[in-house]
C-alpha cells in the first residue's frame, strides 16, 4: 500500500459525551486505609469518586443537573463506559443519573 491509500490515524484531542452523560476521570484506588494500614496489591478498596472532565451540551444547559467541569463526584460505576483515550487516566462516560453526589466546599 502506498502512503496515499493508507488510512490516516490522527491522535484524538478530546472526548465529548453526548446526551445526558458526563466524562469522569476516576480517582485512584486506595492502597492505604485511613488508619495508615497498607493494603496488599491483591486487595483493593474500589473507589467510585472522580473528577468531571467534560459535560455534554445537554447537561451544560440543564439547570436540573448542577454539574460542571472539575467537580468532584460520587458515581455508580455499573453503567459507566470505560474510554481508552489516555493510558494515564481512567476515563468513563457516565449517565448523569448515575452521578449520585457532588462534593462542594461549604461557604
């Protein structure tokens, strides 16, 4: 195949969720308990918290969903769809109904 007939593979720059979904970067799994006990690699406490990386346009314009980019959230991972975009980050497209809490600082 010549270079002209090969399909070009461009690197993706962004992932934009569609519909009532948000893109979340999952927090790292905990390896140490709050009491300071180190857990072996074979045992993990699954975390279901993360940071909102992007919100769909539909959610951005809907006042019923107070989610914004960079919010720290608690989410149900059952319906989360993993995105193989960046090996360094664990990204998931999550239906907004599965975001169950937003962590906010008190004023």
